[in-house]
C-alpha cells in the first residue's frame, strides 16, 4: 500500500512539473500584445511610397512600432484611394495628402489627421523646356497635375494657373497623369509642363532639359501662390471609428511616429537614407537626394502639428481643384490629442 501511494505521489509531482514546463510566461510590456505576447497586426495603406511620409516608415525600420507592441505592414493600393480600406475597417491608418481629409469629412465619412509629416510645400511646376519657362508660355498647352484630381499636385497646378489668370480647359489643359509617365509624354510633345511630386522627380525632369516655372519650396513664391509659407500637405490619417473603438492602438502608433520625428530631426541625410532603405529597395541614390533636399529646404515637420494658415491654404487649393465646396472646421479634420500625449511622454 505504501509503495502504491509513493508511486502515485511521484506521478502527480511529475505531471505537475511537466504542466509547469508547458506554460508560457505572461507577456511583458504594453496592452497591444495578446496573452501569448504576440504583436498586434496593423495595416497602413499608401497609394505610393514616398519620402515625405518618412516618420511612418522610420517608426517601422527603427523598431519603434514593435516596441509599442505593433506589427505594422505597409500596403500599396494601386489604382484606388488609400483611405477606402481605412474607412471600411480593413486597414487602420493611411498615408495621404491633407486634401483627402477635407474631401472625406465634407462627405460626412469621418477621418482625422493624426500627424502632419511635412511643414512646407514640396512641389514644383516644371516646364518641358526653355520654351516653356513661364506660366504664360503654357497657354494652349497641357500640364500634368499628378495621378488624380483629388491630389496635391493637381491642386497646385490649378493654383498656379489661377494665379496667372489662365483658365483650365480654356487656356491650359490640366490633366491627371502619374509622374512615371511624365518623361515619355514630354518627349512625345504631349506635355508642356508637369508638377513634380518630390525632389527626385523634379531632378529627373530638370536633367532632361526641364525648367522650373514655380518652385513651391520657396517661401516667398508659395506665399504668393497660396497665401501661406507653411503647408502641411503629407499626413497620417485614421478613421473616427478606430479612434472611438481603440484609442490605445492609435496612441501607440502615434507614439512610435513621434519618436521617429524626434530621431529624424537630429539625424544626417545619410543616416535617414540608410534607415529608410529597407522599405525603398534599390532607391539609395533617390533617398539620399530627397533627404539632403529636405534638410536644406526644411520641408520635414518634426513636431507633427498643422498651422492655421496652412490649413486655410489647403481649403483654398482643394476648392480650386473642384474637390470640395466649403471645407470643414479644423477640429473635424484633425485630432492632435494623441500627438500631444506622445510629446508629453517623450519630453
């Protein structure tokens, strides 16, 4: 009997030890991780991968998203609006221009700009050659304004024509076209001007014989065109629904991007290009050029907030493009409370 009891006790102890060995330790860290310690999956949509959203990309490559408990993936939405998956709940955030926040909210769909990643206008209107070196010289010609009418490049083209007193469709044909098609269209004589979407695209047009007609990165020039030297064009947005349902997740994402902006402010162009490269395969030369241009012209926004004059200019430009009728109040388009909390924790 004693031997039998001893055997049962030994068996019970062994099973207890085995059970203990099989248990996973409780996850440490923040609330974005589940009980098994897995990271929370997050999707960020983009219509094109561009340098001016660098804080979002750097938050990933520097490991800040992961430290916040987020497993972030960037999904390029080709031929569609990157805000649509966010509004439907298929994605959590999108990288878009401020115009989208105006359009979507005027339609009553509900999105908020969380972070503005630029603080100055980044576009240039480039003439195809010396023959097209002024706005007036574009009369009777065709100008490309980006790939959609609901975009910054298109709005900029319209603003430039308006400033020169040129009437679209009557004096100048402003069309939509992706920047990848600019060079071929200019060579074929189909374009007399085009809006460059980033410093690198401007460089390529200038190297091919183009001429800068309007340099939106010059404070005095853009002030005259849109009435503001500041313009927070590139943004990170989310839906009102996500802010309401999961503010903790939104806060963690903004925390990571604020850290990236803080790092970016003191980093060299070479360091920025190096850290972005994993998400821009084969674009080392382009990244370095954009980073150097950004530092020289002060395009990046290292705090993430919008300016009143920049927002008013955004409304004016988006109206010119015909995308909105009136515009919305800033509190409808922005929620910078998450940004404020992020800076409080960082500072």
